[in-house]
């Protein structure tokens, strides 16, 4: 995230040096998304092209209304900015437009929160026409609340003879109206894409294809697993949000003597911005429409339980909480021998008080271990579960951005051809 207005401007060829800030609000910190290590924020920063140079932990009972961290901690961050010649300061929690403006005034460098960082990564990674539209919509909706950030010209009055707007209309009102117009046009374009994707989904449904979707926390290895199962060449990398656009391939199962439709979807993350969830309903709907979910878990992660909870939250939000699952504990190749399970396949209860255990399989998408057992579990689920009717969740009907994404090029989508 480069600076454009401070004496710490980023040279064109140099990664922006970033100060990372997290705030612990005590016993409510878990609910507010506090990460003591700030490791995930550091990964997000690196994914956005920044270089973390220092971390700051603040502890407060509640956010400071003006500066989020309070004036004393803001001064401390300012000293770090000067000491490291930092170009930006990144906050792990969401900050308000007023707090952002005040912090930039005190720190002298651009300030961004977790939401802005994720939006920036999504904007850089989206490849398909639909994915780009979804990110554009989320960014416009985010920007609409940030027009007071630092542009003093927005407060000037305009209007009069030969000028846009009525007499005395503030520039900020013109800019807001312009953004509203862009939001409306983007929604209309997404609605057009929706009709194309819906036609493709209905076609798969009429063919009686059993639909399987990969879901999981970002960087759990979904795309690598997808490639290993289907022999596809979908982009996979050891980074957050390597894949944004849904890719669908046919997977033949010898055990069932039939093929299934396998889709790789966008990864989830803690505190995934709500506007992104809304904008990406088109892509996420692939999971809600599935007959079976492969919930991919990074078995080497020290916080895998927390990551699984976050995935379940998003699944519930998009109406996919009741879709049958297979838990796929990936990255067994990264575990020490004494950490590996004795049995490749077992079953566990996903929820406290649950009555039906969920199948679990331990695999490595890199060395191929456990993939035969995973295929067998998918075949068994295919034979015992009836196909889920391909009906749209009525909650999405009012959302113009809702559609279904798949790896089938259309004439209006040159990026997927």
C-alpha cells in the first residue's frame, strides 16, 4: 500500500514498509478478532506487497473515539514510523473513517485497516470478469463511507452556471453521487452475469451431476488439492487468497463408476469483510448449492480449530451450514512423524451436542497420501445422499450481485476464454 501524500513516499521499485498494529480489548478480544502475534496481518500485508517492519500491541478497555489506540499509543507508533521510515500503518481491526483521518494526520503516513487490506488483495488477484466486478462493487461500497478521509477539496462548494450540480452543492455530495451511480451500474452488470451463470447451473442440475465444492480457510491448500484430484492446472500458491475465482472440473470416481462436478472456491478468513461476503455471494453460492462440501483444513496450523469455526460462520451466513461435509485434514507432509494420525479415515462430531459424526480423512495434496481414501469417501457420499435440489436461496434474490460462477467461458467473459 503505497503512500501518495507524505514525506515517506514509497519508491516505485521498493515494497512499502509497514507498521502492524493490533488492539487487545480484554475479555472481548476474541470476539473482536485480536491476534497476539499479528502473524495473519503480516501475511495479509505481504500478500498486498508490503514489508512488515514492526509490530505494536495496544491494550484498551474500549476503542478511543478519535484515534482508536489513544493519543499516547499513537505517539509511540509515530516514533516507530520515523525510526523505520515506514510508508504505511496497518490495523488488524476495522477503524472508522474519522479515526483513519485523525491517525493519518498524527502519523503522517497512510493508514489502512484489515478490511482495506483484504479488498486490495482481492482487487489484485481477481482474474475473471465476474470476480473483478465483485471486487469493484465491494471497493465502491467501502469507499462510499470513506469520502471524508483526507481530501479537503471535497468540502468545497460547487455549482452554479455551467457547473454540475445545483447551486451550493458540496463536492463531496457530487463524489458520493458519482460513486452511487457506479455502484448501480456495477450491480446491473453483475445481474447480467448472474443470468448466464444461472443457466449453466441449471444445465448441470438437469444432467443430474453430483456437485462437490472445496471450502476452507485461506491457504489451507484447496487449490493444490483440487489440482491433485482433477489433474487440473488451477493456480495454487503458498499465500493468502491465491485463488478468488471459482474453478469447476469433472472428477471421475472409479469407486462409483460416475463423475462428479468439483469446484474450488475462494478461501475464508477471520473477520472477512461483510461487503466482500455480499459481493462474492455469486462465487460462494457454489458452496451453498453443492451436494457435498470438502472442508479443507490446514492440519499444520496451530490455530486450526479457530480457522474451522470461521469457515463454519461464513457457511452459515451463505446458507450452506446444513450441506453434508467431509473434513479433509490437509498438509500431512508438514507434520512430524509423531504428530501424524494412526488412521487415515475416522469420524468426529463437528458441533457440541451433535448426533451424527462427520467423516474425516487425513491427506497430503503434495505427496498424494490419503487421496484414494478421500475419493472413496466422496463415492460413498454420492451413493448414500440424494441430490440437493438446485434451488436458489431466496435470501439472495434481492442481491443483484448474486450469480453462480463456474469454469465455463462465456461470450461476455473474455478473461475466462
